[in-house]
């Protein structure tokens, strides 16, 4: 039968304490079977196999006490790892003593401390897990030293193998801890990068949405101020344009703020974003404000991916805004070229250009450059050889999107 959807696998459903208890119980069961049946290591007396311990006298209570110590250690393993690991080692030593193996620890008897050490190293600081590993090695060496001091013999290779399992368990647990920490750091960095990218996107949108309107408002207000005494009708018309532009910008800001507030709401309607098809309306509004904008379309006009459509409009809008606010030119030319693999934008004027007269370029050029870079395009903003300033942007079109849109265009 398959696991329920969303249910973690068995390896993660059992806690470290449960796994340690299971391994210790299995090891003790194997040792008991080894003592009672014909397996290597049995005691043979008078041609009969006899167990190495008797559960009815002293060995039984000791084994029961070892089980209590191990179970207590398994319960405390997550909350107090060092104390729990000390109890686990004491229970393992008691179990080995019952089996007549107090001087040497076989590998099976030390599997439970190895499993517990892995979980301690994987879930605690390196200092804590290092102390636990040190306790395990001390437990291994003290009985050997006592036995050697009494003139007994030991199996050096077997005990070295048990000690190596301790080191391997610690290394595996520490590696798992480092991998988890690295994954957490990567997730945190990704969250910071996503937040930064979103903050920059909002900053670009706010700048592009407000800067153009402020430029139009400044032109219309200046025109109204100059003719308010001699041509009141013209002044009222200019002030009406100021009012309309301000209301449109305020409405756009409200939509943007509403979209930001409803970002976590499922099914919230997305705000209407401008597109390249709105360039003609942009040119008409700017021309009415006093700076003539001539738009020339080349190639076959077709639908574009939303991110390219919005970025293309914002680039044209910001370039026209720079002409209005900084260039001092009376006109500019906007060329939009729909090619097979890219969209090319070119905005030229005959004015001074940004940064002239010692003025430092603002965030407009930075925002346009960031938009083009996000779309893997090319961007240049430089003085025109014939005078004025020229902004050029080449935005590559995705191959799949291009084919799909070309196929859907005749319909």
C-alpha cells in the first residue's frame, strides 16, 4: 500500500530516539540469540552449548536496568543530547557486561550509540556533538586499558573498527548538519534577493508612472502661467490638462498600491498594465503639452510577451520624459521596429541630453538599463553624432513565444 499523500517517509516519521531504541533492541536480541543457540562465540561445557549469562539471577536485573537507561536516553535525546548520550553509553556498557563483553565491545553492541551520535551531530552544534563522540571513544578505551593492565589480550583490529564507526557516524551527522545549514542560508539569500528584486521593480514602476506625469504637469503649468493674463481660455485648457494628468496618475498609484496590498489574496485581479500599444496615446499627450513626439512603426506589429510589452512602453515613456524635463528640445522621434527575433526601440532628440551642464543623471537611465538587463537585451544611452541624445534598446523575443504569436496573429 502506498503512503498517504503529504505523509513523510518512514525514515522521517520515526524520531531519533525511536531509531536508537530499535537499533539497541535489535542488537541485544541478536546477542541473546547468539548466547542461547549455536552461533560463533558460544560457551561449550561438557560437549553442551550453554549461555553466557543467566536471566534468572543477576544478569536479568542488570539487563532490565540497561533497557531502562537506554529508553530514558532515547526520550531525552532531542532535549538534552549530552545527558541522553551518557545514559545511552551507560546502558550499552551494562548490556555488554551482562553478555560477558565488558572488556571488548563488539560492533553490534555499539550500533545504537553510533546511530544516536549521528543524530546528535546532525541536529546540534559541533561542540556538543564533539563531546558526545569523545565520550564514546573514552568508553571504548577505558575497558581496553583496564584489560591490558591486567595482562589480558584484546582484538586490536576489531576495537579499531568499532572506534572508526564512531568517527564515521560523527562525520556523517556533521555533514548532514552542514548541508542543512547551507540549504537554510541559500533559502535566506534567495528570499533576500527576491525582496530586493521586488523592491527595485516597485521603485522602477513608481518612478516611471510618476516622472512622466510630473513633466507634463510642469509644462502645462508653465504654459498656463505665461498666458493666464493674455489668453485665459488657453490657461484654463492647460490647467484642465494638469488636472486630468494628475487624476490619471493618482488612479494608477491607487491601482498599484491596491495590487501590492492584495498580493497574498488568492484570485485578486491583476492591475491593468500599460503596453506598447499605448505609445500613440503617450505621444499625443506629450505633444499636447508642448513637446511634439513623432512615433514611427516598422515591421509587422504583433502581440508581445507581457514583460517585454510593459518594459518597452516604460522605456519609451522614460525616454520621452527625459526629453521633456532635461533635453530642452521641442520634438523627439520614437522608432519601434518589430523584427523576427527582437524588438528594437530608438528614441532620439535634438536637445541637450541628460547629465549636461554638470547635472547628474537620475534614476531614469538606471531603471531603463535594469529593465533591459532583466530581459537579456542590449541598452545604450549616448549623445547622437548629429547632436542631441539617443536611447536604443534591443529586447530579444523568446523563440517559443515568437512562433506562437506569429501563428495566432492571422486569426
